[in-house]
C-alpha cells in the first residue's frame, strides 16, 4: 500500500477495505457491517460501492462540516496528537539547525 505522492486514493482505500476492514467485519456473521467515512472522492468510487454491495455491507458518508461531531477522535485525540508531533518535529528542526551552526567554521 505505497503511494509515492502520499495521496489516499480510491485504489488504496479499496485495498484497505478488502484486506483489513472486510476481513475483520465478516468474521462476525450475525452482524451486517456498517462503516462511516468522510465525503471524499476516494471514498465513493463505483468499485467501492460494488464492494459493499457484494459483501452485504453498508456505508454512510459523513456530510460536510459534521466530522467534528460524528468523529470525536478527530477532536479529542487526533488534534492533540498532531499538535504534539508538530511540536516535536519543530524542536528537532531547531536542534538540527543549532547543531549545524556549531559545526560551521567562521
């Protein structure tokens, strides 16, 4: 599942659905799987729609602007995690610049 440009397209989403999500959800035969995801073009191609139909699964697209209400992890955890990663990376960059400047000959 490597994307050289780091974009998450429908082919990558389809691989994830087949290899991860459907494998896990189909292990519970008494339940009809339901997956919610954001309204992004990579999330609702014909191949993806057909995969859900063929596997008797259901999906629902989150309407624009409602992600923060229906995906609490985006607000409660991911926001803080992303901020911490950003702070660590910024500190790493600063430390690298300091180290480089100390090794420069004037």
